[in-house]
C-alpha cells in the first residue's frame, strides 16, 4: 500500500507504506487506508514531526559519540533519516495551513 497525501494547497506526496505509517503515527493519527489532518491539527502535527526528527538525530549523535558501529560506518552509505522523509510533508503541511486547507490520505 502507498500513502498518498493530498491537499488543495499543494501537489500530492506519495510515501511507501512503512514510512507513511511511521509519519502518520508521529502526527498522532491512526495509520490506515484513509485519514485527515485538519487545518487546526496541522501545527501540532508539524511540531510532532520536528520533535521526532530531533530525537532521531540526537540518538544518532549519541551513538556516534559512543563509538557504536564505527568500524562499519566507512563501508556503508549513510542511512536515509527521518528528516529526509518528512521535510516534503512538513512543507506540505505548512503550505496547507497557510491556505487553511486540510491534508488527507487515501481519498
């Protein structure tokens, strides 16, 4: 399943199911085939996404500081973090909020 986020204020944003479910949960919504982030819920959703990104980056920095996986780090490409996945969604949410529009998926 794909998560296709839509808003009247922006173009569509498509995510694969695992990442879509993750960001929907972070925004405080129940993952499923359909859903909505209303205009009034958008600021809280943005704050939750930004907090999750900060938490993930702090955990990654702590792991590097402790030397976890230091020997393997040079052999593999850097992982795609939550920041790269949610920046387009945060932009969509900001633009939708500015135009007093909702963001939906699955409809």
